């Protein structure tokens, strides 16, 4: 008997016991469904969160004032560094040559009370000063109206963009907000934009904010020093380190940092968000793989038991084959092929069910898109072959070692 004949004989044996084959394959299919389904759902979640993180600044880095810490470090007192000034930030924006968008912003207060006529908000509104790139680089979208123009930023016009929570507190339903006037920290400002609602992000809601041009913000801070920060957004994440190097060199020149001395400012990339996501999804994938592995382990034991029963039922058949010249190698090969085919049938069905279940789980979590995890499909089918080999080896080895005379006498 050659290999092709063995494969045909294995398929005939499977077809002869079709119900048992279907039930066995179904056990394997459930295991593969749990494996592929969970991992598909995790891939869908990861893809959605990665897209969200790209809006929140995964391809960005921040430049801000150094936090002065009291006390000694390494036996030497740390030198207090002056905060980043507006003129320095504007000079950086004018001279930074790497192709990028630079957002400039400053935090004014988090306890502002915004007024409009007789209406007013709670004294918990956060007020920021920013340039025209701030909204986009912070992952915010404008629902109505428009962003700041370069002229408004340049001259510090009295215009603002407000969050949806501010709108709900000051305006009635469907009331026109664009070009209306509100009072912010004692000054009158025209509303030119309304932000899209985003909800709670990082412990604070961007919905309860008022954003004004950065020069307008600087005029409100005559009694205290504002801390300015910049966010630099680039298109290619692979160039992030190079862009940061260019920014560091330019900022050191602007801040007049001495050669060999540490930076008088902080520069940090937002990639840590992506790294944290990778750690979380990695742990989730390990957990999903573990659940799938346990299910497949049960399936392999069930398959081994059924193959043992099949060998016992076909003892006489094995004796006939050996009497006709079949070697133990060919007998072993035949039963291994049967086990692998059963596992592959279950695996293919499990892959399709797993993709469907995984995407349904992702959609139940309000995650859009349809994910086809090709890597996990390949791994799932490889696992099926391995399970078939492991589950079928002992029964196949038992069949190969049967004595042909005793087998022929078996009833």
C-alpha cells in the first residue's frame, strides 16, 4: 500500500463512520472556535483602540516645562529650571524644520464659571489657550462651526471653541451656538466652534472645556506665569526618534542650555500609550490561547478515545491488511491520516465559526469593522494537525503492533 492508497482508505473509513466523524470533528471545532474566536475579538478590540490612540497622539511627542523637584539627587542639589515661555515656544514653531504640525497650548484654570446672559455653568470649566493645531493633535473634532484661523491666532482675537457640556449648560436644545457671545473670566468672547462629545478621557473630560487663542490666554495671566507646552505630530512613526532629536537640539539652542548639561525642559513621546496597549492585549491573547488550549486538550483526549475504539473495531481488518503484506509503518500511517483528517475537518469548521463569533463579540462591544486574523487561522490549522498527530499516534501504534494471526481470529 502506498501513501495515496492509504489516504483514500482513510477517507473511506471516515465516510463509513460519518456520524462518529462529525461528532468527533465537532469536538475539535468547538476548541478551535474558542481559540480563534477569542483571539479574533481581541484583534478587533486592538485594531479599534489603536485607531483611537492614533487620534490621541501615538505619533506625537510633547515638549513642556521641567518639573522642579526639591531636595538632592546624587548628592547634588537640582537646579530649578524656569518654565517654558511663550516667546520660546513661538520661536521653536517658527524654526522647527522637520515636516510636522506643532500644537501650542497652556492651561489657564480648571475652576472657571462661564456665563451667557442669565445662564451660567458650574465653576468647574477648564480654560485653555491654544493654537490652530491643538484640536486636531488632541484627537478632538468640531461638530459645528470651525477651528481658529491663523489670523485669529496671530492677533489673539476674542474667539473661543467650547465643549458640549458648556453648550448644554448655557444653551437650550437646538439653540444656535455659532457667533453667539459668552463671558469667560470677565471677558466677552465670540463662539466659533462646538466640539464633538467624547466623554471621560484620562480622568478628565475634554467636553467641559473652553479653548481660546494662546495670545488671548496670555493676556488673562497678568498676575501669574503660565506654563506652555507643545505637542509635535508627525506622519511617520518610524521617524519619531529622529524628529525628537531635531526638536531637542533646537530647544536646547533656544533655551541656551550649556553643552554637557541636562535639558532645561522635558521632552517625552506618547508611544507609551501604544506600549501599554500591547502589554494588555498580549496578556489577553495569552489568556485566550490558554482557554482555547484547554478546550483543545479535552478534544484531543476525546479523539484519542474514539480512535482507540476504532482500532478495536477494525482489529480483523488490520489482520487482513497485514496478511496481504501491509507493513506496520503503513498501518500506523493509515490511522494517523484518519485522525489528522478528522481534526482538519473540525479545524476548518472551527476557524469559520471562530471568525464569526469573534467579530460578533467585537460588535457587541460597539467596535466597528470585520477582522480576519490570518495568523491565528494558520496557527489554528497547525494546532489541528498537531492534535491529530498526538491523538492518533497511540491508537495507530497499537494497530501497527497487532499480531496478524491473532487479529484474524478476533471477533
